């Protein structure tokens, strides 16, 4: 049997081992957390794209390949925006954030280049002396995938008017970039929201299919592991020439708001990109606005749901 002194030594050794195990466990846990720390990176967005079909003379050189390639590039840009391909950026501190060059979404060139197709599938839509041609990526499928990337904002000019009187004119299908950083709340409650907004204007001379979407440019990640700030949700309104609300945007997905594609009567219309104070400050204030005339990138038109 152990003496009293032996029991004391055993208890002391046991307490020491327990303390050592606890310290060792804490150290191992800290090392594992540091080693497995996940630094968020930009999401990889893949979207389908293809140019529309063009009818040309049977001579292969008659196909407008350059125009079809631009069409394909534009369609993938819109699809990237609709997919919510917001630029994700790690924000460690304010000083670092100020050194970051603002980026906007852009499609990356196809890895294998473009394929110029003479598509017999659409032959019935062309005259007998014409051929149907389109552009896609060099891939075995008719519809293929493209990657959404980024480019510096310095390559683009900012658009958007401060109020209805100074609305920015849009006269063709386009994707433009705007900033709410220095904008004011002109379209305010009860019709609008309490945050800054910007105005755009377009005029159509005949009944035209119109589709519109606005996407927040950036979701801000926190430097703390596991915390992420989701993309702010822009608001979007379509107004008639007398400021009557024609349609209100719906949430297409996080950070993306869209109007239902619709056939609009001739006239002048206004688009208001709006925000709430709480929402837009979660990002960089930048947004991308897509306006399409007689495009079909957002699905079929609707006849109901307009607020005339």
C-alpha cells in the first residue's frame, strides 16, 4: 500500500497531467483552426450562352461572324449578372479596402475560342438561298458554358442621373454601371425607398419587348472566418412618362432584382434604381443595370402583372 506521501505525489502528478493535456488540447485546436482557416475566394460562375441565329447567303463568308461573336459575349455578360456573379472581395481593414481597385463582372474569353456554326436546325427560318449561322464556344454541345470573371472599373464610365429631370438616356440594348456612393434620395417614400437612387430614361417608337435587371456589384466578405455579408438588394421601378408606376422589380436572386419581361406600348419610360440605407451600404454602392430591347435573355414576356 502507498504511504500518505505516495498518495500526495500521485495526486500531484495526476493534476499536472490533466493540466498538461488541457493545454496541449488547446494548442492543437488553435493550430488546427489556423491551418484550416478558410479565406473566401470569388465564386466561380458558369453560365450558358450562344449568339442568335443569323440568315446569310449560302457563301460562308456572308455570315456576320464579328457581330455574332459580340452578341455571344453580351449574352454571357447578362447571364453572369442574372446568375448573381457578384465580385466577392475580402475586407481585412479600412486601409486595405481603400487600396483595392474596384472590379466589375465581365465574361472571360472562351478557352478554346469561338466556333462558327452553319446550323441546319434553323434552316427553315431562312430563305432557300440563305444559310443559318451562329457563334458558340468550340464544344460538342449547341449550348455550352462560359466563365464569369472581373475587370477594373476604370475601363468603364459611370452612368445614372440624379433625378427625373436629369435622367440618363438609354437608347439601345446595354449593360451600364452606376454608383450610389454620391447619389441622393430623390425617389423617396412612400413610392420609393429611403436610400440613394439613380434615374434612367428610354423612349420606344413602337410596341417593343423590354427586359430589365439590376445586380449589386459586390458582396463584402468579413475578415473573420465564417462570417459573410451577403450582397445588398437593389430595388427597381419602371415608371411611365407621367411618373405612374408601371412595374416594380422582384427579387430574382440575392443581389439581383428584375422586371418581368413585357411588351411595352410606344412612349417614354423611366427606370429608377433604388435602395434602402441599410442595404446599399453593405457593398461598394456599385450596380450593373441591364436594359434589353427585343431580347430574349430573361425568358418569355408577360401580359399580366403590369401596374397600369
